[in-house]
């Protein structure tokens, strides 16, 4: 098959990037001719070879932040296409170098005489290629860990001897190749190698993400001190590029339909379209699918009308509840009876498309005259393993705006996604450039499928064979870490989605509870910090677990079997709407709306002996890149009073039918931001 080279665009995913002739000689909307953009030659750029990393685009973004141009290319790119680059970065990936289905690569890429930095899988590939050994170890490392760095290694110049980094691996280097030195360690494990005479470096961790504290400095050392680059590349104005893309893609007469959830992404997308095309050619549609936050639809319409966007509001609650769609050749539905997360997402995504098509008909718009615009971001496509970003990335979850139907429409040229090269923080910056209100720009992210994916649906308890052994492992870790005196540990009968070793996991949820008489309400900051460290340890020791929560209330030990059969019926949705509203009120009260990147509130079916009841999970999340992140630790990054306020109100009976409140203590990875 033909291999397409993906060239990262500098701005909002421009079809004609700024270095194309059309971009250089076009005019702005005001008639002014922009300055010609000088792009560096390959000798001033680095190539990023994609081995299937979930963080591949984050590497690209970090390199651009350091004012160095780059191209994201397939791992099996021919060396002849790479010889003129200033350096190579080989990304991480979910594969094993010794596996029969290991990603293919050209051995000549390591013989070009240019600097190479291998990250995670890239380090293992470098080690394997030069006759070192890589083996699967009994213990995984998934999370933030301290590593020891060697003095004198150019990659770590200006950094201390110890640093916190993100590690996500099951395979480890067991023998360093001839000519290489081990330059970083995590305990007894080698997590960094270097042959400085040939400018070949490898790190097992991910320097590109926020969780690697000195990672950006390491990348800067590689780019500036190893590759000899000067950092002269400057990204052109993102608003101009985005508007130019819209005009060139849509043409002079056709209209654009944009689905607006009211979140940051779709609101910025609508504002861009409004500015680029004018109000007469933009049809903004807000679909109330029945899974919005409490009174959210009213707020959405009001907020968008305030910036001049005329919006059509459609209440499609019944349409969604009773919707079917085809999944793997089978007709699945109705939605309000489904429990599988991927089936729910696909039904919602495909129903969005069908509702849109019907709306066009009702408004008298011919399909050939309309494009569909979406506020899809780069992380959406990465986590859905979209070919726009990577041919290797493993699917973590299917985003509602990247279903197969959407991919088909994209292939037909009927979808425009102006933000597809953007991360969340960049979208906020663009929204500010467009003059959107602070309240709208800093609105907490809300998934397109809404509360439908914050309700864990089930017909029965998740009780797979071998869970007794998992519980025994948990008890051993609890005792080994000296936690058994003050805390209890239980295996809950539900699963959540996660990312472990650059691949998807769908694994056990673990609950920790306090043996104190007040059920944890009097825990101090030191105890929360201790719990958070323990929560990081568990998934690394017990691989069948990807998420750990603290349960307020009486201690719970061992296997839990009590669940309430749960689907997306309105009483369940309304219960979560009210719980979510309580948490939002508490966040506002304690001035946390801008301090926390995201706070999903999740309803899960554990009843803890109270038939018909549910439990609520609170996921406070701190991140800059939205690809990795940490929970807000009470007493450190979140006031203890705020946590107590949420727990007390939710346990008071203000929201009927709740049995337990759970506080999520899991970093990302191994737990994704959302629970499913």
C-alpha cells in the first residue's frame, strides 16, 4: 500500500500548510498579504519515527515548543528519506522488539551518522539492534517514578542526579550493547543508554510528557547540544492558518454545519467558522442527547448566542435512547439497554451523524452544499488510533466524533476538522485570540457523549476467574507497604479503561478504605499523600488493576459482589446529573474551576449491600497536555475542605440512592481521564 508522509501542520491542521506556495502568497481576510514564511531545510529539522506511541504527537508538540521543526513519519521510512535530517527520534509503542509482529524498521536508520534518541520502545529497539538484550520482567512500571541519572551524559546536562519521570513498560533492557553505557536507572532496571561517540541515546521513560519533570530540558539538550540545532523555527499565526484552511476547504458558496456541545473545543470551532465564513454560511446545531449536565443545554444556547452564533437547538433525547447502529456486522441497541462502553460510544457517534443528516433535510439544505465541521482534537485521534495521526497507535477508546461513520465521511471529503492538530491548552489560547469569554474558554472539558460514558453500565458483577488471586496480591502489597494497620483493600466488581505500556487495558477497579471510625473524613494531608503514593504502586505490582480509588465510609475488605443492574435509563442519568451538579457547586465555592483541568463525576453500579443504589466516583485531574496527568491530592493541590464538602453533601441524602463516594487517586497512565 502507498505510505503517506504525515507533515505536522503549524496551526489548526491546515490543508495547505504555511510553507506551501498558496499559503505564502495568499491574503488575509482584511486584504493584507502575510509575510512569506521561511521554512527550514531538512538539515534544520528532526524526524520523529512513529512506533505506535500514544504520545507520538506530544513529542512533535514538545519539539515545536523548543522552536525546532519536525516531521512525524512511519517507523519503516527508508533511510534515504532521513539522511538529511539533523536527528531522529524513535517513539514509544505497545509492541515488543522480540515479538514476531514487532513493528518493521529499516536497519539503516541507525547507520546514517546522525544523532538518534530512542524513547521507550525506541530505546529497546536501539538496544536490540546493537545486540543488547530486552526481556519481559515480572514487574511493570506504569506511572511516575524517580530515576537516577549519570553525571557527564550530554542528554542530562544541567539536570540533577535524580529526576521524576513517566515510565510505562513491561519489557526491560537486561544487557546493554557493546559501546553503550547505562546512563539512567530505576532501582535495578536500566532506563537510559548512550553511545556518546556516535550520538546514540535511549531512554525508557517519556521525556515528552508533563509527568517527566525535566523531560523538556532533556529534549532541549538532545536538539541543541547533540543535534546542534539553534531553535530558529517560529510557528505562524494559528488563527490565520485556521481561517485560511476553512475558506480553502469549504469554497466560496457552500455552508458548514457544526455540532456544538458547548464545550471549549466545539465552541472554538464554531467561533472560527463564524469568523471565517460569516453567520449566513454557518449552521450551528446543539443536540441535546439526554446526557447533558443539569440545565446544560440552556447554558450552551445562551453562551453561543452571546458571541453572535445563531444556534438551532434540537432535543433528541428519545432518538438517542432508542437508537441502534451496526457494530462488527451486528445491529446493536437500543442505547438505553446497552452496557458495553464501545457499543455505547458507537451508537452515540453514529446517531449524531444521522440526526445531523435529518436536520439538514428539515432545514431544506441539500447534502451536496453542506460540510460537517467538528472540534476534534489531536488527542481524540491519537486515542482512537486514527490514521490521520498514526498508522501504528493502538486504540485506547473510540471517540464519539471519530467513529467509523465519521471516518467514512472524512474519506469522502465531507468533514472539516480545523482543530485536529491542536491540544487542549492550544485550543484555549486560540479561543482567547478569537475573543471568546474567559468563562467559555476555561469551561471544564465535557465529552461529546456526555454523561453516557460517565455511567458504568452492567447487568451483573464483573467476577472473572482468578480474581481471588488478584485480591491476595492486593493484600500482600497492602501488608508489604505497611498500610494494613490503617487501611483496608477491596476488589470491586467493575472494570475501567486505562493505558498501560502504550496499549489499552480494561481492568479491575480497586477500593481502599480507612479503618478509622469516621470513614476517612478526618484524614490529614500527610495521610492523603501516603495513599496517593500507594495508589501509584498497586498497578505496577498487580497488573490486573489499572485504577485505585479511596472509599469514604466504613472499611471494606476482600471481594465485593454487590451491583445494581444499570443502563442509560433516565432515572439513572438524572441521579448522575444531580451528583455532578453538587460537585460543580463545590468546585465553584472553593475557586477550583480553573485550577483543575478536569473533574469527571462518574456513577458506577456498586451498591455495597444497599439494593438499587449506586456509587459516585470523583476524578480530580491535573494536566497541561491532556495525554498524561495526576490526581489532585487533598491537602496538597486541593483544599481538604473542598473534598470534605463534596463527600458530606453527596452522603447526606441530597442526592437519593447513593451508597458510597469514591475519590480517584490514579495518575494517567495507568488510568485514563474518563473511567470508560
